[in-house]
């Protein structure tokens, strides 16, 4: 059983970590933030013609060589890709809360993604899960760096170092 599920999310990646107590607390050390799974979206990684039929947006040539502009609603499609990724992340979070029997969720994401995550989790997350949020992109950090950062913000318990006194 884990105390926390920590979801660290940016536009292309979601990392899922658990905060695990040590087996023998009297020996010192712990809790440990352990990475369990990750998800990636391919829509953010695709470029140009891999994603769109026409690389340039908003221009077209009419008759007589006169150009006119239009809105191809590309931004709406990008938001829809992000919304679908947020829903996939929300479903994974629900699965992990059941597997690890956790009661606390810590969402760490870029501000726009955080808003999409709130929306996606509203309908699927059990009501007994306490959620905390941090609007920051920490996806590039290692688990121990994430743990240290979150402990300094008082969002998770700090790692207790082993005492070296004998």
C-alpha cells in the first residue's frame, strides 16, 4: 500500500510514481518515491506533414493569383489531442489508485494541462481520493529530485537519511 500516487505531466509525457514506506522504519531511511509507469502521446511528437496534410496554416491562392486567408481550426485539434491524452492519464491514475490502494493523489503539470486534468478526473476519480496540485513541469527530473522538490514544498514527507552514528 502506497501513501501517494504522484503524476508528473507535461504536454507529451505522463510519469506515475508512488511514495513507498521503507520495510523497516526503525532502521531509518525512506519513504522512497518510485517510478511505476509512464505514458506518451504521439500527437506532440509528430511534426508538419506527419500530423497535417498542409504544413502551413491559413493561406490559400484563389483565382487570379489573389491570396486569401482562412482559419483551419488547427488549435482546436491540438486541444482535442491534449484532452484525449488527459483522459488516458485520468484512467491510468484511477487504475493505479486501485492497484496501490492509495488515498492521496498529487498532480504536477503545466498550468494548461492541469486544467485539462481537473476536467478529466472529475468524472472518474473516486470521491475518497484527496487531490493536491502543483502547476509546474517536473518531467525532466529524476524521481529523487522530484521527491526533494516536493518535500521542500511540504507536499510529501521528506526522505529521512540514515543516521551514521554507531
